[in-house]
């Protein structure tokens, strides 16, 4: 069997956290709340096309030459300035590394830190793509629950006392995927203090931080870092376009050097032509004005979804109250398996889809929750889809409730 030749990390018996995530429904009535994609009708395509022309005209053939392993210095300087302004992280272009989306940044950090069996703490639920990246290094996971204001730090500290070898903690502090939860500023400060005390590294993954519908971005966890223990990761996927495949990380000292070492082995460097075009785009356009326009649209869609959750869903469920980002997280009565409900009832009868929550847990041991994304649909379509979904959930709840 050819499969016997594969590395354990691609063992086909162990499904990747990312496989089969997005259910397909070809019915013309289908409404999908599944994929966490930005709304492509808001993509600045013409401005980006001009920026590509400008970048190529300015630099010519040399633009297509090998450049630097960290990536376009002008773009890195702009990103360093942005996280200084909006996240209070005092850093420079020298500490920024451009990556193939935030996803590669996560994978590079995993590659730089994790040996097989190493201990990693993750908030639960958590971003499936991070689990997929960590899974390649076969770590031992410790799941720490989330609260309405972010990671439960008491539970984290208990876990750290019991497992002092935990070397990495992964968190999405801003408008978290999949729950929409944001970590309070006090917890950000306290988390760094815990990292200093218990000697671990924090991977702060924050692609949604600019998309707050109620307040300006909070200081990054990295802004409280005094020992170079926090790697900050972000991305242009949600605020510009994911097809640019441009993410970035901020790291310091030996940790930065270790990440650069594994990056060279992975891909030498990222797409210079794209990065020069993004740099030209940022010279000619106001990114914050573009983000403000995105927020105007997403805020309305977010409001339509919470309105529908209140109007059409039974009292027996609970849901998060995101102040930004792309997602709502719905918890059903514990007797209901959200994956089975999707497959048996919601897709075939209501023609609506969502992502069942199980894949967002490293042990795949929670089955009664689901993620809803609102970004791709108009408020009217959100309302129609949520009405159908709410009716299906009501039916499922009736089915498991004791008859009194
Ligand atoms: C929390 C989080 N991190 C990272 C990513 C990776 O995105 P990209 O590689 O497009 O930057 C995503 C995408 O959905 C995400 O939600």
C-alpha cells in the first residue's frame, strides 16, 4: 500500500481538522452560513489592478527577481506602523515577516517550536486551521475554555500548574473564530504575566482585529510583551482580499530568527510582485476608509443575524454576542448533535448550512454547537435563511424535550 510510505502526520486515518468542513448544497434555494469568507462584492479590484500596474511599471524586471526572505521592506514598515497605531505594539519593519496568509505564519510558528508530543494549550473552541497546522507536529493538546471576555485564565493557570511543560498557547483575542468573543484588556495583560511566570510562548492570531462594529481595536497582547514571548499574527485576507495570500507576523530576537530559519526551508520568500502591488495600493488608497466601508456593511449583516436569532430560535439555545468579526456561535441543548442535524434535516429540508462545532475542538468531543457566518449575504437573505434554520432547530428541540 502506497499509504504505508506516508509520514504519520498525513495519516489518512486521522481526518484533518480542515477536511469536509464546508457542507455542499446544490439546491437553488440553498443559503450558506458556513464558509468564513469576506464579501467579494466589497473587494477593491479596480484599485488593486491599478496598483499592480504601478508596481510593475515602477520596478520592471527586478520586481520579478528574488528579493528578501522577510518580504517587501516598505510594506513591512507600513504594517509595523499600523500595529503600532491600532494595537499599541512598538515594533519596526525588521520584526515583521510577510507570510502566505496568516495560515502560514501559524504553521511556521508551530514548525519552529513543536517536537512530536510537545504540549500546546488552546482555547476551546478554536480556529480549525490552527489545529490543522499544529496537528502536523502531533502535539498533546490542553483545552482551556473561553468566557464572554476571553480565555478563562483561572483554568489556564490550573492547567499550567498540572502541565508545566506547556510551551505554546494559541489564542484569537479579537472577534474570535469561531465564537466572535473578544478578550478584555485586563486579561491580555494578565496572560502575558502568566507566560512570563510559567515560561511559555503566546501565539496571538488576530486577522479580525480591524473589524470591530462597536469600538476601536484594543491593544494587542503583544503590546504587553516585555520578554519577546508573544508572536503576533495578522492578515490582509479579511480587510483586503484573501486571494492576495498575504499575512504577517511580528516577533523578536531568537524567536524571530528561529521562525526565519524554518521559513527559508519552507519557501525561501513570499510573492514579491503581490507585495509590491499591495504597497502601491496602500500608497494610493486609504485602507482605513476601505475598512470603514466594510464595517458599515458587516455591521448591518451582523445585526440582521442577531435579530433573527432572537426572533426565530427557541429559548433553549444560547449564542454569543460578537462586537465585530464574522461569526456567531450557537449552543444547542446537549442532546442535539449539530452535525447530524445539519446532514439529516437542515440541508435536505431547510436548504441552509453552517459549520458544526465539533471540528473546533482538538478532541472533537463537543457536538451540540455550530458556527454561523453572516458576511456573504444581504440582511434580507440572512433573515430568510435564519427563519428556516430557526424552524429546523425548534423541531429538533421539540424532539429531545421531555413531554410534560
Ligand atoms: C483565526 C484565523 N486565523 C487565520 C486565518 C487564516 O487566514 P489567511 O491565511 O487567509 O490569512 C483565518 C481564516 O479564516 C482565521 O479565521
